[in-house]
C-alpha cells in the first residue's frame, strides 16, 4: 500500500473479508489487519489537508473494517477461543485499538473540512461516526437542532465551556459492539451500544471537558446493542388478575445492587374481556408506591393513573416508577397498591423491573466507572438515558435483577355474623316501636291542644294563656293552679286553670279567660297553686299571655320551683312575675336551651 488509490482498493476488499461469520476467529488475522490499517492511516494522513476533497469512500470502508474488528474481538472475548488460533495481542486489546483507529480516521478526514461546513456522517455496519468543524455555538446535537437518532443532547449553556475558542472540531461515535470488553464493574457488563464524543482543535490537539456545572451537563442516550435487542423483550417479574373495582397489593424485593444504579418498576395490563370497555366510566388502573405496607392516595411516595391509551404510546414514563440512585434502600422492599377503577372488566396486571447503571470507560485505569454519571427517568428497557458532567466513551448496563415479587390479595369476605345481625335487628325493632309510641303520644297531645278549656266567667275581651312546665324530673304538679293578670287598664281577677292532664312534666297547656273590660297591655301576672295532691311541687318555666283582640303576646319568664320545700324562694307557692324585656328574651343561653328542648322532646331529633 503506497498510494491513496491502493488504500481505496484494498480497504474495499478488506471490508468484505472482515464481515462477521459463524467461523472461529483468527486472532493472528485480526492482528495483521490492524497493522495494515495503521499503514493505510499514515498514507491517508499525509495526503489529506484542509480544502482537499474528503475521502468519504475510503473512510466508509475503513470504518466498516474497524467496526467488524471490534465486533469480532469483543465476541471472541466472550466465547471460547481455540488454542491453535492464539495470538500475541489479547482479543480485548484488538477491540480497543480498532476503536482508536476509528477515532484517528475521523481526525484525519476532518482535516479536509472548512469552518461551518456541513457535518460529515459516516455510517458503517458496526460504527456510526459524525464530525463537524464549527463555532462552539452551533455544535451537533445542541439545543433544538439535535439530529434524529443523535446519542447526545447538548444544552445551549455548554458553549460556555468552549468560550475561549472560535473554531472547534466535534467528533461523535456510536459503536454497536463494546470496544472495551474488559474491566467491568462487578455483576454489571455493558449491555448497550457505546457512545463517545470529543472536541479538538483544527491542529488535532485534544480539548479536555470535565467537571461541568449542572446547567452544562450533557444527556447521553445509548440504545441496547443489536445482540441484546435480538433477544426480544425481557420476561416480566410477575403478573396477577385484578378483579373489577378491587385492590391488590404487591411486594417487590430486588436483590442488593450497585448503589449507583437506578431502579425502574414498570406496570402494564391487558383486559381479559373488552366487552364492557365502551361502558366503563373510569377506565384506568391507579397504582400507589411506598416503602410502607398498603400505600394509598394519601400515603404514598409516587402514584400513577394508567390508561389503555398510555400503554399504547411510545412514552413509558406514565406507567413506570423510577427510583433514582441515592433515594432507595439497597435490599429494601417496595409496596405497590393496584386499584382497578374498571367497574366490569377484570385486568391481568404485569409487574416488571429493571435496573440501569450508567458507566464510562477510564483509559487511565483501563476499567469502567460510574462517577459523574446519573441515570434518568427516560431510561427504558431498550435505551439508557444518562446525565454526564464529562466526556469520554459511555455505556450502560440494562438488565433485570433477581427479585421476589409477591402479590397480596384482600381476604375474602367472612360469612354472616349472626350476633351482628341479631343486634341490628333488635335495634331496628326498638327504633320502630319507639317511633310508633311517640307518634301516638304526639297525636294525643294534638287532640288535647285542639280543645282549649275556658276558665272563669265570660266576657267581651278574651285572652289566651300558655303555661309551660319544666322538663326536669318531678317538674309537673298535681295541685290546682290559679292565675291573675295585671294590665295597664285593669285586672282579670282570680282564675283557676283547669284542664285534662294539665301541668305534667314538659307539657304546654293552653287556657282561655275573658273579662268584661279591656285590661290594656298586660304587664304582670301572679301565679300560684294550692299545694294539694301527691306531688304538689311545680317547676314553672314560662307563661305567655296573648291578647286575642290585638294578637299581641307578652312573655313572662319564671324558671323557678313553686314548692314549700324549696328554700331558694322561701317555700312560697305563689309568685308575681313582671313581663320579660326584649334583652332577656334574646339571651343566647335561654334560646339554646329552648331550641334543644323543643328539638329533643317535640321534634324527636334523636330518632
């Protein structure tokens, strides 16, 4: 190989020869191919300068060769190697050297580019490479100008990290097979493609990028490798049938994993029958997550309302819980409450989980590390999404950890409790009997009130007297009661108030009297009893006198015992009572007691 034309012919032939096959890998052949590529690169570097034509055809062929070498070498590390095909250079070093040749190829090719020229894209079977020479404010994958399928998302603020430069070369790679198949973190191999990005000056000097501030941090998206994707979807951790309008608990206990890994709990479901789906008023599954037993909408760390249209969409976040590194208890148990809001349709609910560990390859230590990387909620089983504060080669581990998933179904309803049934029946019968008895007593009171006794002589001017007996124990009297009204224009004289079942406890008795002349405005009454009978003591609550000519009512508040045994009033059985003032009638305490008494005894609110 002496000229660029030689490189073009030989590179095209080698690209066909290095295509992966099922035959054992020839280690010495890989080593010879690496040496030949290094010779081609030296010639290509000498022939490529700024402003010359970009040798994209040669670059495509070489990129296919290096990609196939990475794939063959990484597969050889994982599989058995026949002893007769051993080689001096270890297989894993062949993969890493092939990757570095790809990077050197892009550096050489980008020497032919001018400032702000269209981006260069090389797509091989195993490697996709992109490069651009531009101002730091118009980088590839920056802001809203991100290319479709771009593995990086660069915030606009990142250009501040390159503020002292006006001309930079940006290089990006996405490798299907891992070019560094060694130095893995314990129990975490890289299961995704490997993405990398670097910046350099036009002269080829590397521009280090590290310790980025949060507003300059870069998002990396690394999809699962082709081999992993070919294996198909991962098996779910567990599934169960949730009846309509029922709640089922789930206990998920993943085995202890790397503290830098994120945990993703994914909930999906299918209808066992879609017959009633158009009639469902609230067709969704409510899921509540917490570290405590039986979470609910008021006691949960996160919740989801999962609808069928969300399950059919491309975004998995509406039905996936993400537990970020540093927020979970390694080896702890997570509790889920699955509450179906389907009224008539049963659901088969599947609980799946996977972890995501974002990693970068440290060429100084020759091993994979996790510092400065954070998995994000957007991570799915087919693609890891990470946040990085530095630039290098990135990969991730996406796998289902060993775990225990236990479904907790509610206990079935117990049989009929005859003690409770008997108690409820007795209470219902007692209630009905008391309602009937009180109804009869109310009817008797109504019939008694309808007949108003007339007391004393007749006359032209009539007055109605309402006497209210207290509701305390022993408030009623067996004695004969008399009353005398004092008006502004005269007196009524002594009148005896006689009536059927009058002056009993909590009774309101109505009487009528008449006078030949008008008494005018009644301002005072005198009331008494003759202290006869077995229980003559009487607690008089109040008296109302109503002038039937003018319909004016006057209140007389008593609230005292008329009894010879009561020392508070000197043992008197008679009392003169002046008319109550407006302020006395409106006292809140008197109104409260009166309303309680009326509601409890007259309206039976306790029933």
